[in-house]
C-alpha cells in the first residue's frame, strides 16, 4: 500500500504547487489564479490516470498476448497483478489441457471401446475403438442420441431399462461378431459405455465346447461297444470261435480308444510346450526309415510304397513331433488308398530354400469343399469310413499344429477318385544338408 501514501502526497503536492504558481504569477486576482493553478494540476494528474487506465483497459480488451502496460504507481500495480493472475490462469489451463489430452490418449490406447454420453443419452465423446465397434464418427455423431445410432434391440432395451449392474451382449452391427457392452452411470446422470469385441472369445468357447462334446462322443462309442461285448461274454454261451471273434472286436475298440487318448495327449503336449528348438538337427533319412516300417506294417503288402532315402537332409526341430507329422500323413495315405494303390514319399527343396516332404497317394481323394476343413479336429469327410480305417479324426490337426510350431505349413492337393498330395513345407532356416558325406537319393521300392 506504499503507493497510496505516495500518490496522495503527490496529488496534494501537485495541487499546492499549481495553486502556488497561480498565486505568484497573478497580481490582480491571486486567489482565482491559485485555484485555477490547483485545478490545472489536479486535471493533469487525472488525465495521466485516465490515460494509464485507458491503456490498461485496451490491453484487457485485447488478447493479452503482449505484456501489460508497465506504468508506475496504482495503474502499474493493477496491471501487474491482473497480468500475473491471467498468466497463472493460462498456465493452469494449459496444464489441465495437457493432462486432459494425456488422459484421452490413455483412453484412446485402450483395447476396449469407451464412450461418454450425457444425461439425455447423447454422445459426448468416444474413442476410436468404440467408434469402430458401433460404426460411429466421433466428430459428426457428437450430440446424437445413442439409440439413434446403435439400434440393436438388446442394447436399446438395456439402455432404456436403467439397470446397469450387468452388461449386455449383442451382435456387432458393424461386423459379423459379438459385442459385450456395460454401462456405468457417473456424475449427474452421465453414462460411461464400455464395449468389448468378444467374437474371438465366443468362437474359442464354442470350439472348446464342441471339442469336449466330440471327445466324449468318440470315447463313449467304443465304450458302449465294449460294454455290449462284456455282456455277451458274461451271458450267452459262445463257441470258442465266437469267443475269439468277440475278443478280437474288443481288442479293436480298445486300440481305438488308445489311439484317441494318445492323439489327445499329443495335442495337449503340442499346445503346452515351448516352440521346437531352431538348432537341434534331426536326420530326415532316419525319420523316413521309421515311418516306412510303420507304413509297411499298416499296409500289410496291399500297396506299393516308395520312400526317398539318402537325402542327406537335416531338419531343425522336435524329432518326436516331426516323426508324428510325417507318420500321420503317410498312415492316412495307406488308410485312404484302396488295395493295389501306390504311395510315394519324396523330399525336395524349393528355390527359396524351403524343404518339402511330399506324400502322394492314388487313393480315394478328397472333394474340394472338404479340403480346408480336414485339418479341423474330428472333421472327417466320411465318418463311417474313417472309423473303419481306425482314424481318430485328430491326425491332420496334429500335423498342422506341428508344422505351425516349426514355422512351416501343410499344403494339400486332392481330387476325388484320383488321389491326394500332402506337402509338409519347412522354412529354409530349419533345413540344411548333413555337414558330412551326402549320398545320392535313391528310391526303396516296396
Ligand atoms: P482320421 O483319423 O479320420 O484319418 P485325419 O485328421 O487324419 O483324421 O484326417 C481327416 C480326414 O481327412 C479323414 O477322415 C479323411 O476323410 C480325410 N483324409 C485324410 N488323409 C486323406 C487321404 N490321404 N486321402 C483321402 N482322404 C484323406
């Protein structure tokens, strides 16, 4: 408040000075002159105030981007304090803006949809995921009633019910999928709408349910047959030949269950174990020799089987998995090729360095529409035939899994009545030639 005293003293001093000057310069009417002098002095001080006040007002009316007028005294302090508080407010607003934009960026980065609606259920703001889920344009649709744009009946009645303890699930209007949405009221009737695309989860759940149902069915069938045979053995009087036949059939069913449980365990192991090592090299010739002997036992001389030998190739990966993949494809070739047919197993490398194990048969073949599906678990082109041939329906899913784990793929070509070609393609990084002596390839005829 120092300036108040200074200012009052200055005004008094100026008025006195003006009066004194007027008094001394006029001889005729010194009192009038003194009053005029004092009035002029007071007017000069008021004009200065007026000019300074006007400058400050002009600055306040403007954008306040330039510094405030730097005057002394009352107006200087006024301008300084107004400017300081303005600048502080500006800094606070800028800080709040940064925080808000960081906060919105955070919500934007959310994998879930986030939408804010006002008390009238009109859209206030939404992130890109919510815009995508609901097919909205975040700018254009601002202020639009939610139910005008999201018309799924389940969502509309959920929103209108006002009971938001649980969420709602409905078909995604934008894509062939499912959305899970939950609403949370906040502040004064505003709504936070959270959305999540659960299409994949639903599909996985459905697959899991199907898988359990399929496994149960596959196990129950041989068990029912076995139970029937046990009853037969217990009750009826059988001849030695009949008893032998029943036991043989029982053996078949237990073999089938064993194969199924074996394949299920293989799949479980494949899903639960780490990726096969990229530097553990397995001799392809050794694998093919083992597959060949199994194939010959299965074929029992009914087919002509030829396997490339002496490839000198090595594959990087899990030996048991590779053996099971090649074995499955070769055993399918034997099982789905009628007597007298031919099965060829060959090895080649492609220009890009990928290695290919090809299993070709002259069997029953597969119609085009089934080809994409035969790698699915328990998918069979002809269920009764597959069971006759002792299949579990899991062989090709194991093969596909093994190939994926090795970074490779399974290629299938087939035409009904003419035969099939299954190619196990391995990436170049997992293929090499045995470092030592490599022998020329030769075919082993059956
Ligand atoms: P399965 O144990 O039933 O053979 P897979 O998964 O090995 O199960 O094969 C799935 C289905 O693909 C088989 O049921 C069969 O219909 C068909 N399939 C597989 N390999 C061949 C083949 N070489 N020739 C004809 N059909 C085949």
